[in-house]
C-alpha cells in the first residue's frame, strides 16, 4: 500500500500520472498548493524573536517561582526566630541618625541619581 502511494506521488510530481482516482486527485491538489508562494511573509528575524520571547518567559517564570519560595522561606524563618528569641523591636541604635536629616536627603538623592544613570547609561532599553 505504501509503495503504491509513493509510486503515485512520484508520478504526479513528474506529471505523468494516468490514474484519475481519489488518491491521485488529492495528491494533485496538495502538490499544486505546495507549488504556490504563501500570501503572507514573515520578517527575517521572526524565529529569533519568538525563541527569545519563549526563553524570556521561561526565565521570568522560574525566577518568580524561586523568588516566591525564598520570600516564603524567609518569612517562616523570621517568625520562628521572633518566637524563639522573644524579639522586641527597638530603634535605639539608630537614634543618632535623627540629628543628621541632611544625610537622609543626600542618601535618597544619591540612590535616585544612581538609578537614573543605570537606566540611561548601563541598561538602555532594547526593543524586540
């Protein structure tokens, strides 16, 4: 059966088929359709962009899962440590910073400036 199909296919490809059966007609339709150019065209880097999006999606999903597991583990460890050590919140060690409000303003401004420089110079936006 398979040999007959291959023989029929070869005859139709060479346009020497004498068979007018249903199989021959189906092969003719298929080969005529395959000879035509497709109506739509894709950009030259379409496959690369699809693969990049798939890889990015998988990485971000895995990163989110690991991040969630880490936060959950940290929360459990913090609760256990607080319960076992009878922890009490105290900001006594940081009271000396209350006399340096300029330090806080400078620190916040410096962090914002570094963040802005990072976005503009180090990691420019890339379009896909």
